């Protein structure tokens, strides 16, 4: 009996997780959806130059290339570059292993993420646990929702969502470069979420 209850609870939790991934609803306060935690970097030449974007013409998906690291750890790494000066790097958002979303840079400003497309795109870094670079289900659900919201905000389509690979040829995000069919599915899921958000707006 106890085993049956535990199995049912497990099925409920899995189902709830899948439903959360399909949930297009959110509330906005001060221009920020409630699924985003704002933890902005200090303005500095190495990770947040403070340069205004003239326009946003796309969303670029990255993976952190730092297996098992958290969203907060990656955000803090970007912050630390103002002191270490080891490189110039950042992203507007980092999506964590549990689906948490941290905003590091305002979307009106440039991030050091996507090379020649830094000047007209918003960058999302995604954490991952598996060696193949695939995203955890919670990470995937959150990045789909975040990407769709950005598309809604800037009047973009799923075709405007690209990989870092599409800019430079870099193997980033690894899983979606090595599995182009999964990238097609990713874009389809963004499009489906965007349609739901438009319907709810």
C-alpha cells in the first residue's frame, strides 16, 4: 500500500513538472516576469559594458560549457571578471539546473556572449548536468518559456532564435549542435509557447 502511494506521488510530481513546462502564464512587475530573478552585474568593461542595444533582432542560446555548475555560480563568475580581468564574457540570462532564471544584464544593454551578434541579440546561457550537453527537463522548460517571452517582447519569431554555433561555428550549445533534429524541436516548442503567450496577452 505504501509503495503504491509512493508511486502515485512520483507520477503526480512528474506530471506536475511536465505541466509546469507547458505553463504560459506569468505576472509582470516593473517589466520583469515573475519567473525571472534579477541579479544584475556591476557595470564594468569585462562583463557589463553598459552599451545600449539599438535593437533586438534575435535570441542566442548558449550552454555554459561548465558541467554541473549552477546559474548563480555562472552569474557570479561573470561578476568576478570585473576584478580578475581574465576575459570578457557574460549573458543577459542564465538558466539553472532546477529551472531558475537569473537576469545578469538588462535586455536594453549589450552582453559579451555572441561575438558579431552582441550588438543586436539577447543571450541565454543554459546550465547542464550530462556530458552530452543536454538540458535537464526543468532547464529546458524554463529556457523555452524565457525565449518565448523574449520573442513576444521584441516581436520576434522562433526563426529568430539561433545557436551560438550559427554565429561562429562554435560547438555551442553542444547538444543542439550535435543533434540538429532536437534543435528543430526546440524551435517548435518556442513557437508553441509563444502562441500560448500571445493568446493570454
